[in-house]
C-alpha cells in the first residue's frame, strides 16, 4: 500500500465532497433530522397506561390499594370492570393495557397472614410497554405495602428504630426515573449513525461507475486497499461530525445523562463508524447504480438495527434463534456500548467484549471490502 | 517482429450470444502507431479494454512490454496508459487536479510531473485553462486533458480509444503532433478511430469487422490490395446516381461522398463509357466523371464488401 496513492484518492474525494455543497448539507442535516424524528417518534416513554380494575372485594383496604394506582402518574384513572369476560374484551380492544384483579379475600388474608396477593394481567403484545407496566405496578404495590407496614408498626406502638426496615422496593438502576427516553436515545444515535454512515460510502464507488471514471481508474496501478482507505478517510471525518451532532443532541436536547468519558465514546464510535462505512462501501462495490446502492445500503443498515440491535426490542426476550442472529448485527454491540457509556459511565475495560466484537467485525469488513473491489469491468 | 511491445494472439471475448472479439492477433512495435478501424460494434473498445487489462479475455494471449497481461494484470498497468472512449476524468476536479491525481497514482516524482504537465498543456494549448473544472471544458479540450493525464507518467504503451471523436480539426492537429512526438520517443500506440483520414496517419492499420481482423497492413499496403479503380462522379443527385449505377457489370461498390459518389470498378477504361451511358439513359445529371486515387474510406468499404462476399 502506497501512502501517496492513498492520499491522492483521499484528496480527490475531499475535493469532490466540498464541491458538492448539496450532498454535504444532506450528509450533515439528515442525521439532525433523523435524531428529531426518531427521538420523538419512537419515544417509548410509558405514562398513563390504561388501567382497569376488578375489585372482587370492594373493602376499604382494596379501595385504598386501587386509589394508590390511580394516584400514580404511570397509570390512567382506574376503570372498574365487572366480569371475567370484560377483562378479555378490554385487553383485546386495547382500551386497557393492564388489569388489576383484587381477590375477594384480600383484606382477610392481609389481616390474618399479613400478606395478600393481587393479580396483574398485562397485555404482552408490546413487550416493552408490558415490561414497563409490570414494573410500574410492582413499584406502586411496594409503595402501598411500605405504607401498610408503617401503619402496623405505629399501631403496635413500637418505635421505628426497633423494627429492621425491610426494603422491598425494586430499584431501577442507572435510569432512576425510569425515563425510557434515556434508554432509547442512545439506541437512536446508533440507528442514525448506521443509516448515515452506510449512505456516505454507498455512492462512492457506484458514482465512479455511473460517471464513467472507473474505467480509467482501474487502468492505473492503484490497489484496491489504497482505494478503500483513500475513500473511507474523508467519509470517516464526515461520519465523526455526524456522530458529534447526534451525540450532542442526545445530551443537550434530549437530556440523556452522560456518565462516561469522551474518549470511550470516541473510540467506540470510530469502530462502529468503520463498520458501517465498510458496509456502504461493500454495497457500492457490488451495485453499480447510485440509486440502487443507496436503497440497498439503507435496507441493510436500518432493518437489522431497528429489529435486532436491542434498541427497540429487548434481545433477551427474543426466541433463541433470533437472538443468535443478533450477534451478526454490528449495531447490537454499539447500542450496548452506548447505553453503558451514557447511563453507567462504563469504560473500555468494562466494555472489552462488545468492543472486541466490534473490532473483529470491522477487521473482517475491511478485508472483505478491499477484496470485493475487482479492477475489471466484467 | 522481435521488438514488439504489444503482442496479441488468439484474443477472444464473448458477451452472451455476441462474439465481440474473435481470435484477434497482431503486434505493435516500439515507436509505432497502430490503428484499429472498423464500423460501430466491430469490437474496437473491447479489444482496447483487454489490452489495458481492465477486462479479461475469454481466450488468447496478450503480452505487453514482455509481461503476460493475463497472468499479471496489475504489473503492466505501471507502463500502460489507457484513454477510454468515454471521458474518464473527474468533471468536478480542475485540469490541474486531474493531472495531479494521475501523477500521484503513477507515483511520478513531483518535479517531473510538474514539468511534463507544463509541456503537455502548452503543446495542446490548454495552459489558460489549468484552473478550470474539467466539466466546463469543451469536448475537444476534455480529450486533450485526457491525453495529458494519460501521458503525465511516461508510458511505454499508449491505448487511445477514439480519442479525437468530437474534437475540432485544429485540436486534432495538435493531438497528432503530440502522438508523432511520442512515436519519436519510442512509445507503442494503439489508437482506434472513426475518422478514416486519421487512419491514414497510422503506421499500420487493422480493419476489424464483427470482432474479426479482416486486414492488417500499412495504409499503402492496404491500398495496393484494392483491385480495380475508383471513379469519382460529381452529381447533384447522388442517390439516384447510386441506384442507376449499382448492379451494372464491373461495378463492385458505390460510396456516397460529398460531391457525389465514388464508384469502385474492376477496370476504369472499360467501365467509364458504360456507366456514362447508363446514367444518361436514367436521366441522372452529372457534372464530372474521372478516375481518382482511392481514399482509406473507399478502401475499407471495398475491402469489407469483398470480405462479406467471401464469408
Ligand atoms: N459490456 C458489454 N456487455 C455486452 N455486450 C457488449 C459489452 N461491450 C460490448 N458489447 C458488444 O460487443 C460488441 C463490440 O462492442 P465494442 O464496444 O467493442 O465495439 P466498438 O468497435 O468499440 O464500437 P463503437 O465504434 O460503437 O465504439 C458490440 O456488439 C457490443 O454491443
Ligand atoms: Mg468503441
């Protein structure tokens, strides 16, 4: 690999980029727009989940419990249900996402044994919302039990100190206020980076074919690896700018807490960028029309990232086979890394495994991309 | 030829049902301008591409500068320059930037390529346009820029696919001056052209037809192969003239030219009166009728017709 030829290709590509202000604007504006569109559109924040209640006891204690749910901002005002049939109907037509069933012996059990169970039926069609709803219900229930316990203690006239406090509250770590946005926005950054990164390079080879410059280019001694590196360098710079835009929006606009270091972020983002740039390049090498290359690149990056990266659908709830497939989705590692860097402040050592996976991924793609380019017209 | 720089043997390329190049063989020596001529679709571009090793032949051998192109497609590229039929430079780069790009790809030392660019641009009267974007050049200037880029390293073999199509006569002269200069330097050149007056400037010519090499000789040698003679008949109604003359005994072919038609006959002295008589009978107006030296165009039409009849 000759440095001079790499530089020649890179300089040529930079000149072409800066002389095409429209494409340049698009390259910088698209991620901005996508961040807003996805950031607001895909927000999985769950508030005011439609709640129905079947109170089979209607005692003071059960009504108190229902009142707790109604007071929570997570649930809508509880709607009373009469029979079993109505539960199914309500869940089916979506007017109700979670049904709380209070058994007829609720207060008796509470008094006799000090413990009673209620049933929560959650609509699981949207697993994310279901999860969150179930967690909220648990949180409300534990707040309610804590109150009960306090009452008991005071009634017995014991001092608070003598009673060892039992903390049954399930705490949500790293995302204390349970803002799903904090989970989702780092995923959106990964999504936007995947789409934009591949788009940047998807046109670069196809354009040379379309404009007829490839025929002369392949007649020169330029090596495929030189062409690859020379062409990736400028887009790598552009991609980093896009990354900066996305990440800045995530922190300053969407208010996602950033607890990691900039270095970790830069390092991992560079790796992921390399992967998606190579994907775009590979598409560009295989498809000689710009329009088709752009569409294929979009499909290849967007679909797996949306469906299989764990950004919207939790990977651990996927069927084993699909879960296996997710290991082939590069965004999976980056989504994981971004969430960890943002919310946990994880460093390079904590993220060694996903970083390694991403690095191997990048290496394989670089080799593939350099080899895929053949210096012939047939 | 012992000092052949380009040697082609049994070269074939098929695209589906079309045999674009069919068993081609020729050789080009140092300091020789070798012309590829033939009608559209004859296989000129396909041949050029295989010589430039940007396309793999199905069969045959190509040896360029002593290196087997099929076995080592990348090794010859260092010493070969290829100028494709379609403009292959970057429209959004300036003249200088395009030249610099190719100088870098061929790793020409900075001093050398600057000096060469200067000379080449001056020779093609392009110095004024050095900072102009290639996309804003005229067709002729684009071709001259293409040649400058192809020559910025010092190639031993130059492959030019219809380099002067769409180039004005003045620029074509400059173009050929540069090629003659290269010939003196010992560069082997293969040039395809649609202009038959240009074919006459080549040292040797190959006539391609449907992928096959019909004839290969010097222009003078080819002309000597043309049997019979050429009559030039000036007339304001050349089409009627052609219809009247075609099919007469001894008439081998009729080619419309600017002032009327060229009629290829087996024997000028015997046929001239017969033709004059036939034209008068058909009422075709003629102003002049005489024997002329055949042009290359006449030659090719005649040779192609003979080839057609033979095959
Ligand atoms: N890439 C290709 N795929 C399919 N067919 C091709 C391809 N390139 C050339 N051909 C066919 O091969 C034949 C020879 O084409 P070629 O371009 O070599 O001719 P040419 O002599 O250069 O013609 P022109 O004067 O029009 O440039 C034509 O019939 C053409 O249609
Ligand atoms: Mg051609």
